[in-house]
C-alpha cells in the first residue's frame, strides 16, 4: 500500500473525534444520550498505565486521581452556537427558565445538580452537566429541559461538544477579516465556532474573511456541510482532500495570480485518541503504542503542509485528543526544527483564564508495542527503522531544545477540570519556510509544477531512515513565498474555460476519488433573470450581484446561491485543482408558477439574514404577537394579524415578502433579538416559509412551549393556543386560492444543500 493511500486510510479510520463530537448535528447520538455514559466494562490497561507513569506526564502524587477520572463518565457539555444576539437570547432562556426550575428540584430524594458554565469559555456560552439520561426522564421539569436540549441541538442552536474540543478555535484568536483553513474539519463543531467568530458583527453580511473546511473522507464532508449550513454563512467552503497534500490555492490580486496564504489554520489531526477514554470506551482495550507510532508521520506531514500555507505573522493551532508525546511534542519539536526559525511556539498561558493545563514536556522516550524502550534514535536497531523514526525523539542539543520552548504547549489532564484529555500547541509564523525560500527558478514552469518537482518535507516518503538535517538541498537560491506566487500568472489560462463556470475536477479524477458534484456557475452581469429580481425587491445598488451563482450550466435555474467576493475569487481561480463539496447559501428559489408574478424567484429563509440588508421593498414590520400567529398557523388571514401589519400588507402585490421583528428595548420581557422571516403575501393571507426546527426555536425564545402539531391543518399547538384552538379556518385552501407557491420541488428537497423543507410545519399545501 502506498504512503498516500495509507495516510488516507489512517485519517478515515482513526478519527476519535467521531467519539468526541459525533453526538452533535446529524451524527449518531449513541446509547449514552446526553450523559455520555457506557455499560459497565473493565476499565483497565496495564500497558497504558506503565507507559504514562514512565513518561511522567501526570504530576507527582496525582496518578490515582488521574486514573479515577478516566474511569468516570464524561460530563455532558454543550455550547450555545449561532451569532451573538441570538446566542444571548438562548442563554437568557436557559438561565432564567430551565435552570431556575432545576434549582430546588429533588429526584429520588437527591438534589439535582444545576448545570454550570465552563469557567474559561467566554460569555458563559458553554455549560457542563452531570445529569444522566435516566435522571432526565424522572421528572416533568427535567423532561422539559431534556426536550429543549434535544430540539435546540437538532436546530443547530446548541451543539453537544466536548469541552476540550472548544479550546483550539478560541486559541486561534480569529477576527472577521481572517482567511482560515480547517485542515481536518469533520464533523464540524470546531468549524462552526470559527464561522461564528467571522460573523462577530451581525450587521456585516459579508465579512472579509472566510473558512475553507477540509476533510479526507467524502462522506464525512456531507456531515460537515450539514453542520455549517445551520449557520447560514456565505463565507464557508467545504472541500475534500488529503490534508497532508492539500493543494496550494491561488487568488487574483489586482489582476495577477498570487498564492493564497491563510491568516489562521486549525490543524486538529487524526490521532490515537487516548484522551477520549471517558467516552470512547473501545480505547481501554485497544490502546497500544503502535497507534501513535503509525500516526506520527501523517501528523507531521499534515502539520508541515499547514505551516507551508500559513501567512507570515499568521497563527496555526495544532491539536490532538491524545496525551502521547509521540503525537504531541515530538511532532511540534520536529516541525520547529525543520522550520529553522520560521515558526515559533506562542505563549498563550494568559489567553484562557480559568483553564487548567500542564506545560509541554521536554524529555520523553519511545516504546514499542511489546514494551521495549528507546531513548534516542541511535539505539534503534535497523529492523525497527520503518516503525520508529528519528523525528519521534526529542532534540539532542540542549540549547536547541530550550530555544523551542516546548513548555508553551498545553496538555489538559482529565482530573484537573473533569474533562477529556487534550493537547494544544499554538504556532506563529515569523518568515517563509526554508524550502520555500530555496525554491529553484525553473524557466517555463509554474509554482505548482515546481512543487511536484521539488517535494516539500510534507510530501516526502517516510519509508527509509533520513537525517532530518539533510532534507533540504543547500544549493537552492532565493525566492520567498510571495515571489513564488508571482510566477503563477499564466497557470490554467488554456482558453477553453467558460467565464464564471467552476466545474468539478476532470472526469478521470472524479472516477478515482468517487467525487461527483454539480458545477458552480456565477450569474453573468447581463443575465436576463436578474433585473426582475432587482426591481421586485428594490435591491440596493451596493448588492454584490457578481457573487450570485447556480449549480447548473444547462436548463432552468432553480436556486440562486451567494458567496462572499473572497470565496468567489477562490472558486474562479482554483476550479481545476479543488474538490469543492459545497459553498454558498441559498438566497432565492424559483416558484413553480413564478411567471404569473412580477418575479419568478421567492426568498429563501436560509440566506435571508445575508440578503436582508440589501432589500428595500416588500418588508413588513411585525409585532411579537404577529410572529407567534405566523409561526403557529399555516396561512393566517390578514384579519388575524395586527392592524399595523395589515396596513403594510394590503397594498403589496402578491409574492414573496420579508417579515421583520424589531425588539423593543422598553419591554425587557419581550424577545430582545431581531428576527427576519421569509413570507408570502397571498390574496387574503400571509404565509411564512421557515423550516420547522427554526420556527420551533423562535417560539421557544418567545416563551411558548410547543405541545405538538395538527399535521392536516398545519397548526402548531403551544401552551397559549392549546386551550383556545377551536375549529380551524380553511386557510390552506384559501391560501392556495390566493396564489401562493407550491411546496419546494422534490429536486430541491432532495438536494444535499437542503437540510429542512421550506414548508411551514412540514405541511405540503394541496396542488
């Protein structure tokens, strides 16, 4: 088996983050439910204990506590996701309603432990609880809390994410203008954190930065898409590559091609996962040092590839959920050594106050799976050279070792704050990597061609012993990263590519990788479909129409998507080398009978928060009472809504509308975050086009308990409406007579982009 294919297999099979984050989003929840517990098994592994006692990663006198913690179930931790004002409303709802109800609650004579915030996570947006699933079902209040957690998790407003998994994005210190690469991103909990940070200011629909989220496993990429879609950002792109050889991308800067360097890179590599023992029970019986020895080379290649693509002054976080120095300090030390001063470890000791951690170690040994120890490379017999590599040992030179400051790495031990085990190192790039400085100037060859001619250390074979000091050739002369970029201007200018069409890779690659995606086609400036849209919604002149795209080159355009201009730049300049799984958010959908109206496209809820700032007409401001009616009833007649809403709606032509709720600061009991909903103005009624999960979320935020729904009538029953719900009006029929669009096409509903039907309460009106 070749090195690359072996690397892919290791990335796919040994991803303990499945255990770490798998309960979130579309992943399997597992038997454990919210408590993360397991059936009773023997939690013993003598080799594990012998190994870590010998390496002394646990402070003197704490070994018993360390092992006791590993045998305890992991407390459930949850993070409130989404953008600031909405996240704060969910936090307010949790603290002032659900947690208050738990304060004096007793179950089976035992006082219920109220969830507590993680002391080191900013703004109380992450919490941990020891409530087990069994206890959650034993009282009505707890059952209500449990339902809230489950439903909000399905909506993507709460993420079940292990506490230590939240640390790497925080230490990346992301700003809205940063270009970010997440190298091993699936299933996506950390990716969503990064997207949230980009959108720190909700008033800016298109932040300058973006996230490119990559994973080696094609199937896991779709889980990644599902997770990212919940945040409805135009600044995320999901790609499918082997992280250790992820392509170097280009962007157009003032008419010339330049290599894309990232401001921030998250390098959360595949690992043996012994830090996840508290929830990934298989690790107890399967643990062996062989896992770490096999993964070390892949981890180093991925980290090296990340360092190559990091901008000078940029920050890269390397992390594993392993406690093993072979996967941790050894990788960092080797990377620092081969960088020759281009990288340095950042001191982040004060960046997360409240987080307890142990400094990285500077001395360690290597142990084979049968228990044999080696303290340095010279002692390793030749027969072991394919299994044990020189990069697994600490540097011999004491001065060099001291200059690396390995103590700046962070190792989180389970017993210190009742978490999983974790390792994090934060690297800052001071200058170009040495092999980039020494790239030869080859006439008539692009930078990409030169890369394949002169392999970087990320791509070198690990198969035979090599002196790391001899990896680079001293004869290379002088070009830095940015100078290499300028040599790539003519790349891909073969004249055969259609303007604005970003297709998938050539067909041979599609067969090889099992990769099949629709193309990304940008709407040309003179496309006749845009002027009616522009006129109907009175779009602002600043609307970035060049960022609109579809996923088809032929036939009728069914949906229109939007990306930020920076991602458009990336797409247009890299379509032949990038396997793009998904990007952009849906902003308009074609009506089935759209030609009857002034505009063939209705607004899509998924992209409304991005689109809303550019819309100047067809906006109806609604009260909180109106929102409740619109979200609980299928097609409420005008007479059911407030007179203010009716006066705004009566003169509007039939068709798609925006329904906007503005919070009233004078009424602190009302919902304090703005809501923007897509609707349809029919002949005598108004309908909302909002996925069911999202409408339930908004109703909860307004203090309503959802009791159920009458599916035939499209009515959602709440604690307010249950008592008063009489014989419902025949709104569906009236709404259909009123010229409302049919439900979204089957094509749309089955598309991988769509995570929920746009039909209210999941009801399809009669055709």
